[in-house]
């Protein structure tokens, strides 16, 4: 096959060679210089650089207009470029998920409408323009979430005490979200009721609409709290056949039929409440912990599914010894502009026999200026393993209660002397 990959996610996060034979197929990576720099030097492929000024679709369309060629597949595994890949498929007449289908799994309003129509519980919600037309009247009381339709990493997500408080902040230009406070971008946001309870994420593989692999985990902390500067993690839990059926119904509702999925739900009074879903692998160390527990490297089998190769009979057997894995990550973006000086209280945890991976930012490293879960960018990221979900959860909670992050202002670089 001739395969075009819209390349954005760093190569080591996906390891494309594990799912695509670069000797058998003609693979072209289309991305910015920064993205292409993550490709292994000896990988057999074509590398095509794009400016990164406009969307991947627009730049790929213009490139192909100048240098026409055919492709059998167009692939993206980045949440931010799934729609670009769909637009390019339609433009080129290439098989795969098209714009309407991908939009359903990207737009949080559309996906909740579809899941609710399938008979599953979702938070009550309103598109922001409709909420403002109603002068802040909502079909719920109490805490209210403001969030973008297509956001990620809980950026620009806010929680208010009531719908009225949300309305006042939005109309008064006091949300702290620059575009909203400037009176623009309202069509890109929604409000929904805050549903309390533990948040779970379900990760796995689907092909032809059939769920082939499912893993369930529960968060310690939340993505929103992480965006606000607090650590988060998750630990693997068991699940019932009823839960598997619930996940299958949710995926079918949003037409996620092939590839990986990352679905989040709230356990409220014993019932699952759909939160959101993506046709992609989960972030942080979700891929690594799923592989440790099941033997399945999600991106590899997602790529095989997207190429149309049968996956069901090719999945490896799970490890003979059953362990419960968890991942954790400490943020640094809220301390941007400072220098990392180490962790307080980390010795006992760093040397724990439960630790599978411990990736700590080197002392003197600058803390990131953007939200990231990536090891090597954030303060700390790691994986642990225990024998039970409860032990994994308790280990993570105890570490979160014990560690402190030491920083100091970054020393400005000495400007180079330039001869007059």
C-alpha cells in the first residue's frame, strides 16, 4: 500500500514500525520539521516537511496539488488532526472514516446527543449560545461546567457553583478565557451539569464495530485538577460484561468502528454516566500500562485495523501473572518560567519495588509553558504495579500526599556579546 501519515505525535509514542511494515508498504510522513525530527534515522520512508502555519489538511492538499500522487490510506493518530485526515480522505477518495463520522467522535455536544439518543445517561447540557439565549436558565441546578466542544487536556474548562454564576461570568467577560471574555468563540463552547463521582477511563481496540480489547481504570485526581497544577494518575480495575456492553453501545452511538478508543465516564450512584470519547489512544502512560497488563500495544493494532488487516486473531495472550498497573504524573506548566530543583519526600517511593518506571525531570530543567503529560517534559511521570486495584490506588494516593516539588526562578541566559 501507499500510506500517508499526518505526523504530529512523537514517533516514540506510537512506534509506527510495530504496526506498519515499512519494507512492505510505501510510507510517507507529512509533518513539521519538529515532528519529522522524531522519526528514527534509519526508518525506510519518505519524509515531507510542511510549514505548520495552516491546518494539516490545507497544507497536504496544496502539496498534492503541486505534486499529484495517489495513496491507499491516509492516517492520523493525533486527536488534533483526525479531522484533517478525514477531510483529506474525502478530497482524495481514500477509504476510511470520513468527516461526518469523525466529527461525531470529536464534538462533545454531538457525541452526547448521539449517546443520549442511544439510551445511555449523559450529563444535561446546552450549547453556549443556547444557554445565553435562555439568560442562563438551565435544566439543572448546582455546579456547572463550561468547556470547549473540541478541547483536550481540560484546557479552558471551568466549573461554577450554579448556572447563574456561569452566565454572569460569561456575559461579564470574567471567565479568564481570553476569547470568551473578548466576546468571540462562544459557538465553540458548551455548558453542562457537574455530575459527581469517580471518573473511569476505558481503553481498547475496536474493528468493524466489535470491541476486541477492553481495559478499565479509575482516575486519582482529574484532568481538570491537573490543568490547575495538581498531580493525577489512574489505576486499573475490573469490569463486568454489563460494562463491556455499555462501552460497546457508546462506541456504536458515536460510530467509532475501527482503531483505538479512550472513553471517560463518571460512576454516579452506581451507574455509568457518559462523559466523552476519542477515537485514539489515551494520553500519559495509558498505552504502556495497557500493554503491561494485556500484552497488546494499542497503537500497533490500531494501525493494523486502519489498514484493514484482521486484528481479532492476532492479539497476543495476556501475561500469565496478573498484576494491576497504574500511572502517575506531576505537572509543571503552572510553574512555567521556573527551574526544577528536585522532589521532596521522594526517596521511599523512587526506590519502591512497586515502581516499573520513574521518569523525573533532571535538576536544572526548565518547567514547561504548556500542559503536558509527557515524560521528560513534566516534573515526574511513572508506572507502578501491585497485586490489587486497591493497593495501586493507595500507593499513588500516599505518594501524592507525600511529595513536594522544589523550584527556583530560572536564571536568564547571558546574552552573547556581539561586536559593534
